[in-house]
C-alpha cells in the first residue's frame, strides 16, 4: 500500500521513530503530512496554516500532491466553513508550494531526524506548547525537538531573554544576573542561541541548574552558530532545542525573523536586555507585544549605541523598564491595555519579505536557476522571475549562462 505515493511501511517506520509512540494508520498519515508541510511551506505561511487548520494536514498535502486547481482548494475550504482566503492568495500559495513538493526530501528529513533522535511535536500531543495558538494562522504546523520532556514542560513558566549579538560586557553581566535570578524564582529561560545576549542567557541558566530552551532558525541537526556547537549540545542534554524547520534546512535571514515569533509565543514575557537601534531583538519584542505578552527592556548608558533599541522600546512603545530579575518576574501578572508595539515601525530592513527570502536563496559563487531559487525561497517561479528583474535593475544580482548570482558588496 502507498501513502502520498510512498510505500506505507517505509513511512510508518520513520514516523513512529520520530513520534516515540505507537500510532494507528490515520495518526501516521497526519503526522507524516505535518512533517512534510514543515518542508513545503516557509515558517509563518498564512495560507498553509489556513488549509491545514480547515482541511487537516493529510488532506491538504493530498491536494498539493494531486495538484488541485485553485477552484477546488477554495471549494474545499468553503465547505469546511472557513473564510479569509481569496483566489489570488490561494493561487500564489499553490505556486509557492509546488517547487518544494519532493517526496525524497521529506523522507530524507525524517531519516535525519531519526538519526539525531529528534521528535516531531504536533498540536494536541504531549509536550506541544499550547501558547503557540496565539499566533493564529501563523502558528507552526509542527515542531522538531531535541531535548528533555522536563524542558518542554517548563515553557509554561518561562521568560525570554533576548538581545544583541555584539553584546557589551555590561549587557552580558546583566543577562547573567537576570537569568540566575529568574531561575531562582522558578522560571525557565527561552532564547535563540545566538552569540551575545542569547548565548549568555543559556549559559547562565545552565550554570544555575535551570531549564533553558533554544529556538533555532534552521533544522535541529544543524547547530548554528557553529561556535555554539558545544553549548547547543549541552542544551539538548539538559534542556531542549526546537525548530519548525525539518532536519537539513539552513537558517536564513527570513527564518531568523520568523523564528523570533516562536521565541515570543513560547514564553510568558519577553525581556530585551541590550539592543541597538535596528537590532533583530526588536522584532521579537514586536511579536510579543502583538500577542499581548508583557514586554520589558533593560536601560543602559545613554551614550551606548548598544542600548539605543532598549531606550526606544521604553520611550516610544511602552515597554516596562526593568533592571533586575525581581522586576522582570513582576511582569508576568501583566497589566492589560498597554498600547501594542507597531512592528512595522521597528522593522530592521527596507526590503520586502519576498525579496529577503529570495536574496537568502541566492549565492555569490554558484549560479542558480529560477526554479532552484523558487524551491529554496519558498516562492513561485513567476514571483522569483519578477523579483530577479527588480534586483537586476538595482544592480544587486547578475545573470550568467547557468543561472543567477548575488553581487558582492562593494569594499
């Protein structure tokens, strides 16, 4: 028998390995579909979230495999009683998904997950962080996890500590003290495993024998940054490492931005410890505020550019000024009604999101075709061709015989 055109027995063995439990045929079908969707749709894909929520992951995947026309997608969604998607949005979504429909890639990701001992979490199963539902249709379809059950359970009482990669000694000191103090108060610490503030948050938590969870922008088999290989290995052993991307997937600028929404959703409050005016940590802060989660920022010297983003959050966006673990812990009860942060106003890039994704997929040295770029970026071939034209006019890409290249930045 086959399942989505693959041998059912082969699929069942791999799904059971990453599920860690016995499953019936229907559950295997649904888990495999969700695992496959994590490779087909880019993080936060609203249309993917809508079809999976309205039709189920398995039926939605069947629609992609069978190449349903847009009219059939819309009819199926309407029959499920769901509104909110138009013909144009659905057509663009289907065009995005087609280049990534590769069964061998889905099976390879499952084999790699089994090899590294990664598990697949889906909504409703033990360990799934229920607050992810606050992301609505932008919630992850599934999560890949390496780590302990205790760390996953600790997310129900956690605080995110985030900030600049190029942290100062002051920022790292405040982070170390804050993480230790929050652990003493029973909180788990969530962060993104980056250099600087994130890394210090994880290290200080482990040193205090607390629970920490790192949320990555690539597959859980590809630790990034490479300089944190030993740190992430220890987090796997004592805490948990989470990603919404399947094994083998690299981090990209777009995925880092989308990863930030998971950091904000997984924790009950977000603290920006140190951040420059255009720091990516402001993106995490924006997601937290959009969901109505408490948001704090640590002040720094007024002469320090490394704290300009924190001062901006406090002055312009009603982030609560916090200076120590006790004040951070006080955020959790929270006051409702504070103005939400306007994420558009703290955007760190003038490029459109689609251009960001396409630019991530381009190489400086290896020419890539439009179809290859579409698969890498999660965009339709037509969208890629249109965007390449814009980038060529801007002098940012160049076409060669074998494909397109990203131009080097001028020295």
